[in-house]
């Protein structure tokens, strides 16, 4: 058995600096333990698998140190690993290729192309972990971002550099809405991270939601749900690193992740595996430390902007579950998708009364804000009497404002709906909303 002490590497006939090797002592669940490995927490390592015809290298990250034992979390499947496999520290931290050659391509968590279009060109390696810009170096968000979605642009106007969450249960239209925004938004580059998705959904997202035109200015990074938890977490950071590269080139980047919840669940797997205590509904503290580190990397910077849109899968349609609650406290706004609206055939199923954009006062003028506020009041007034109307118990003329809300509801409902492949409007959303409100008679509803 070869020694695991300092080993001399020979390159081109010359002896180079010695390299310290460790050896695997156990593989249990998601964890690999190694002895005598000189590596610090957060460093990347390579585990050599020698199993007859299965000779390969498994990348792993150091997630803990216990006395003389180093604890690693593989980024790939662990089949073939056994006690005695050699482990060495990587020459550098994890990087991902970034550059104009990524546009229109589909890559994995390491930046390797998986679309069958050949190797990447015009790219350079960038580290996946970076600190966010200093708070005082961030410009104020004051430039509007047109998403092409009427419900958002009129009621929840976004700004370049804003971070927004799309909150909903499963099957309510989050991915469809992301695809619509990717095709229509006024951004220079789209970076989309599909984390933890089903394998079939990747092709469906490209074909049905993104489309050929949307893909041309998009970098799509995908890590399916069957891949290792560490790979899913690192995939989110790698996608953000690509967005940061384009931002540093002075571009306005639209970064979209589907979904933040699956990243949090992957971190939960890692945290529980290394022995962290479960706190809120089984989520360990590392999950709530990861979320701000990841989300704060998006936003405005001196050279460009990253507008972040993150989907949040709400468990049991409970908007107060831990990940939803934590994300709302970090993000600059939230868009809530309603299951009731989706079941009624209302798409996109955006509940504008539960949604908010915290930067809208800075990116919308007074007239746009007044228009949105008037429409919100009418929608809220109708919601209060909807049940009475449905059972025929509402008496027209009892309240003029309520009568006007009932009269305006069909037109407002039609305004908030938008076909997936509908052509972009000729006028901006706020102007269209003003036209809708101008047609509602002041005297209100006259009954049926």
C-alpha cells in the first residue's frame, strides 16, 4: 500500500513541490471521511476511485474537521468509493466558465455544456464564490425594468437591480411566468438557473417557456433533482458567478432561479448530514445563513446590475413556512401566485393584492402610482363583496364605491390576464390600466 505522507510529483522530468495526500476512512450516506488530509473547510478536494474499469475522480468539498479526520461532501454520485481511496486537495477553488460564448448554451453546475452543441469558446474561468458589493458602493435602484407582464409592470413595477420572489405552491405557473419574463424583459443578458428540477422539465422549459428567441440571449444552468445535494447548492452559486461576470461588463443582467426552495432543501440535506441540529421545521441554521449570502450577490453595482427573480415553492400553500418567511425578509418584493386564480383559468395567476414591490415608489412616477393604487382599491372592494354577489345578496346602490368596483371588475380581470404567447403591447402597462379605469362610470354598478 503506498504511503499517504508527503508525495513528490514529477512533471517533465522535474521534481515539483510535495503534495499531501489523505485516505478515505469511511463513506456513510452523503459524507466521506478522510484521515491525514491537509485541507481547510470550504476547500475543494479530489477523491481517486480505482475500481477496476471504474477509474475516475470525484470532486468533494471539505465541510468539517473533527480532530484528525476531515469530513467531505461529494459533488457527484458516491458509487465506487471505498475505504483506502486517495484524497488530495485541489490546486484551486471551484470555478465556472463565463463569457459571451455561454449565450444560448445549456450547462451543468460545473459549466460543462450538456446541449450537444460542442465545447465552449470565448469563456474564462471565474470563482463561484464572491462577496457582494459593499452596501455603500451600490447605486440606488431608480431605473424601471419592463418585464412585458401587465400585472407586474402596472401594479408591481420593478427596477433594474431589484430582487423579487415568485411565491406559490406547486403547479400554479411559476416556470411559465419565468419563461414569459425571460422572453419579454428589457435586459441585456438572461442567466437562468434550474435547480432541483425534474429531468423532463428542462427540455420543456426551453421549448415551451423560453423559446428559440429567448434562448439566444440566455445562459441556462441546470442541476436536476437526482444530482448530489452539494452539486445543487454549488450550481446556484455558479449561476450567480456567471451573472456577476456579465454585470461587471456593464450589462443589465436578469437572473432567474427556479427554485430557491430546492437550494434550501439541498443545504438542509448537507447540514443534517454533518450533524447540525434541526431548528425550524427540520431546517438547520446553515440554511438561513446561506440564503442572504446568495441573494445579496444580486443587485446593482458600479458597472452594471443583476435583477434577481427567485421562485419560492410554498409548502402546503403556507406563505409563512420557514423558507418563504426568510426569503420575504431579504428580497425587495414578492409576487404571489394564487391557486384559486389558476384553477379558474386566470393566467398569469398573480394575486396583486398580496404582492408588493418595495422599489416601485422610486421607479414609477406619481401618475403611475396613483393609477395602480386606484385599481388596487377597486379590486379590494370587489373582493369584500364577491361572496355576496355570488349568492345574490348584494344590493346595488348601497355604496357608490363598491358599485364602481363591481362595474370595473370584468375589465380589470381581463387586463390582469395575458396569454403566454400574446404579442407585446404597443403601449406601456400603466397607460393601458388608465384607459381601463377611464371607461368605468363614476355612478357605479346598475345591477344585472
